[in-house]
């Protein structure tokens, strides 16, 4: 099949490369000349494990192409995927659909024969209706089927998610569109990937519902972590006890500093706005978004408490900046709120991230970026593990203690066993693993949740 993918960002590039690897002829289109030039030169503008090799192999096999000429890519295509950005709109948090609608107009002008227009971008319910209206208004004679095919890719594991999906959701209003989509995903037949055919609006809403539910699980276990600290329980054991129930499952029950990234913050806000517009407010999701924002800020207070009530004039080493490991994505990362709050408290920040430094430099000010974890820890008054990159999971704690000015470690991802770290003489603060009274850092006790401590 001949496929065009409009938008060569994270979703578009991963989807295009994987579809090309299925054997389709795929052309990725982007308006950014610098991005197209980089891709044509073999440089991948985002970090995703395995993506560089996948792109290179399919370019070499002449299955994958890059261009800035949308009309040339769309002309003669069996399917055109819209994979442009839908950032949160300023003011109300609703998804900004201007890029989607602009793409629809350009696609309409270039259509040649029956074509399936596939919305891959995450869009609010009803967007496909407007895309179809725009196309038919621009080209009344065009033969098209507008389909919703939301992506369910995890950053850091996107290629595996695309090739071995839990499910493929296709929202189509006619049999011709369903048939083309079946042909697009036919290579996954041997993997027995379940394909769910629904109405277009149902498919659009399914994406938001899935992300909002996962965000709710994360927020729930974070609040349980605070309760565990207050009563002296272990949130990891609580999560395991919950997760062994097949109705609940183990995933997304890891306590930490709150969710971030390109999907959950944006999609929860868009779902809230959609529900409000239709007079069906989603109180649970509204609370999830509010609690998550508060969670990030509370992590800075946890660091202040571990440092004796003040970070003024102190150097804090921040290990990990991206919202999760195996990506360079800094969007809504907890580190942004934590660092800003610590700087407001008078702290100097030194940071290290294996992949996120370049993106972080555009979003953070007055941060000293180190070249390695140990360089970051040199002379620091306290260290904070914000992102659980593998490189932080097995630090030489004796060396860490030697290079730091003070052995204070705040582990916001529960990477280490508390007993092991404290046995080496560290003041150690974790998340949700209840403090015995004799091991609590200053200002934190078994009856005072560390996340809520705010010194006078």
C-alpha cells in the first residue's frame, strides 16, 4: 500500500517507520525544513530506543521517504495519516486543533482517487466530523472515508507497542474505510492483535478514556503513598497486594512525583473541557489533574524537609529530568516544578539526564548541567532521584557519599532499599514506605507525611 503520514513528530515518525517496516511504501511529510533535512541526512530529531535503526533500514530498503511536499505525498496514496500536534490551548486547556484542520484542508486539495483519511493525532470527540466537513467543503467531488485510529504508544517502548499492540482501535463510518484499515494492519495478523471496529466518535473518546484512567491509577497510588507514610505502611506492598487482583492489574501503581509527558496532562485537561462543554462534568478526572499538579510541588517540600528545613545557599543535585526514562521528552515533567520550587527557596541546581539535557535547556534557567551522575553529585548538599533511568539504579553509594558534601538522598522513585542506603550513613527519604520514628529525617515522622511537610 501507499501511505502518507502528515507530521514527522513523535507519533508520525514512529508510526511511519513501523508501517514502512510492514512493507508499505510510506512518505512522511513535515512543514519544518530543518526536520526534513535532518531525517534525509539520517539524523533522528527525537530519542526513542531503536528508532534510528528502524528508520535507516527502511530508508535503505526504499520503503520510507521524507518530504516537505504534501501534495506529492498525498497524490495516489491509499491512506493518509494525520499525525500533527494537538497541544493544550491557552486559556481553557482544550486541544488546539488548528494543525489538524490545516492539514485536512491541504490534504483535500491534493486528493487523487478514493483515499482514507486517518486521524492518528489525539483529538476530542467530534473532530473527525469536522475533518470530513472541511474535506467535503474543499473538494465536494472527493472520494474519501475519514477514520479515527488513535495511537496507544508509550514513549520509550513505542516501536514494540506499535508492532505488538494490546489493541488496534479503528473508528470508521463505512465499509470501504474499514477494509483499507484492515489492509494497513494485515501484517499484524500473525501477532493476533485484536482490532476493535467502532464508530468514529467512540474511537476518539476511547483514547481519552484510556489515558484518563491510567492517570487516575497513578494519582490514586500517590495519595495512598502519603497515607502509608502517615501510618507506617509500605506503598509498594500495598500496590502489589492490589495489583495481584486481575481486575486491577499491576501497571501504573508505582508511587512517585506525579505524572507528566506529552499525553496524560494534555489529555486529561482536554477530556475535562469536553465534558464541561457537554454538561457532563467529570469530577474524578478534574480531581486527578488538580492532585497531580499539587503532587509535583509537594516533592520540593520533601527535599526541603530532608535538608533540615531550608535549601537556601545549598546545592541540590537532580538526577533525571525527563518525565520518564528512555525518552528525551520534557513536557510537563515533574522535574520542572521541583526545580522551580527549589530555586525559589534559594537552592542552586545541578542536574544530569542521559538524554534530556538539550530539551531541558530550553525550559529551565540557571541550572548547571553535569556530564555524568557522579559529576552532578560532586559537592552537593543533597541529591534527588526524579527519573528512574537505569544509570541511577546501581550507583556506587560509597563513592556517592565521598563526593557529596552531605549524604542526603531523596529517592522519589523508590529505586533503592532504604535499609541499604541508611546503613551507609545516608539521610534517606523515599516515597510511601513509612518512616520508623528512629530513622525519619528532620521534619518527617511516621505521623507527618513528608510530602505535606512545609517548614515555617
